[in-house]
């Protein structure tokens, strides 16, 4: 199976003439650009982008959609938009994330065929400045923690819901988590190809760098905050205007936390001589675009659903979307 996949990866990279690092960055940036493009016309945004609680109106029926400028166009779009899957399928993203973390740990340790197929397609330019093995290890542990925590939350904080998302959103989410599993190590492929496994790699012999000293606590704080937000949303019995202190200042603090989580990985994984890991930065850009657009529709949804009262309306308007004083 792994060697079949390795041949496939190799054939695709050969056909496109792309370096594996560039291909991965292009995937994240193209996905972000496509999401932005779909968000611009309201006829596409309301049909394909809006998901979860935002895609339900006050009477829990799908929101009415603006006409796309004629039944001949709107009918096929409407039909496509009915291909929806439950919002709870998010759990599958985290299963994919955890499985991918374990799979890559085995591939990297055993120098498996898929690891070799991808690493052999990393150009000299990206090999010269490599992540250290310690960086790969720390980033891998943090991403595995993130996937495992989200998997645990999405099963233990699950509540009955009929909310849905478009099937392409679900496929893109799966592709994102599988790609993130590769992004976490690909810029360290040179170090990974040349290491001999000894216990020295797990001994802490040096003080953590300033970068580690800042980014790891940042990652952990953002994870803790995101956990609290998810727990709070879980505690709400029906769709409510969240009144938790964090939500009173920010519409989607859990989305802001997610951006901080991925950004801290991008800085932690900076290869030697660089200030940031550009593959993980592209991955963070996708996260920020995706969540930034969803935070916008969430604010709109709160305004429509809970903005009847003048005080609530003013309070919702004053909320930041994801991160106070930034967005
Ligand atoms: N890495 C990425 O690209 C990416 C992309 C998307 C999401 N995420 C992360 O995944 C996590 C979940 O994202 P999401 O988009 O699913 O979050 P969400 O839409 O806010 O929903 C999370 C849960 O809270 C419920 N909920 C939301 N607003 C509510 C309200 N006002 N009242 C009562 N319940 C409410 C939802 O109910 P329903 O089940 O009824 O919908 C769902 O169960 C977030 O932390 C986010 O950062 C990451």
C-alpha cells in the first residue's frame, strides 16, 4: 500500500516538475485562494461556504439563498449545495490527523517508502537549510497533541445537532489534515535522511532556545483556551448568543486560538538560518483564511439571530472576530 502511494506521489511530482516542498505550499495557498474566491459572490458563499450553526435560520431550516441571476444557473448550484454531510463529520478530520501523525512517526523512524519518495523530491535548495531533528520531534509532538485533543473533544463534547457542511468542505478538511501531517516534517527531510537513532535525541542536554521558550507556552496557552471555548459551546443547550467573558470580547475565540496554534508551529519549525517555516506558514495562512471567513459569517449570523435587542446588537457589533485588536 505504502509503495503504491509512493509511486503515485512520485509520478505526480514528476509530471508537475515540482519540488515536494513547493507542491505542499502551493496546495495550502491554492486552497486558501479558492476559499476566498468562493466567498466573494454571495450566491456561492451562502450555498457552499456557510456551514454548521450559521447555515441554519431561526427556525432551523437552511438559510434562503440569494438568486444567482437566473434559474438556469441557480438550479444546478442549488442542487450541488444539497450535497451536505453532518457537521459532526469534523471528528473524521481529527481521526485523519491522529492516524497521519502515527503513520509519519513510523515512516520517519523506519525511513519508509513514502518518506523516501517525498524526501527524494525535496530540492537541494530546501535541503541546505533544514530543521533539526529536535525541531521535527517537538513539532510532531505538538501536532499529535492537537489532533488527539480535538479528537477527544469532538467525541466527548458531542451534542445532538442537525447542522451540516458542504461535502467539498469535508473533503478539503481531510486533505488539509493529511497535508499538515507532512508539512510538520518536510523541511527537516535532510536531517531525517541522515540520522542514526540514539537516545541522545530524547535527552535534554541544552537549555531551550528563546524561540522554544516563547512558542511552546504560546501553543499550550492557545490549546487550553480553545479547550475552554469548546467546553463552553458544548454547555449551551440551544443556539445562544455566547455570554462567556472570552466570547463577549470576541465572536470566535476558538478560531483565534487555532491560528495561534498553527502560527506557533510555523515559528517553532523554522529551518536553520530562517525566521519561519514557510510550509507551516502557508498551512497557517489556509487556517486563518478559512476561519477568518467563517468568523465573519458567524458575526453576521449573531446579528441576524440575536440582534433584535438594541443592547445585544451594540454588544455584538463591538466584538472582534477572532483576535482582539488584530481581527
Ligand atoms: N484548521 C482548520 O482549518 C479548521 C477549520 C475549521 C475549524 N477548525 C477548528 O475546529 C473547531 C470547531 O470549529 P467549528 O467551525 O466546527 O466551530 P463552531 O461552528 O463554532 O461549532 C463548534 C460547536 O459549537 C456549537 N455552537 C457553535 N456556536 C454555537 C452557539 N452560538 N450556541 C450553541 N452552540 C454553538 C456547534 O453546534 P452544531 O454542532 O449544532 O453546529 C458545534 O457543536 C474550532 O476550534 C476551529 O478552530 C479548524
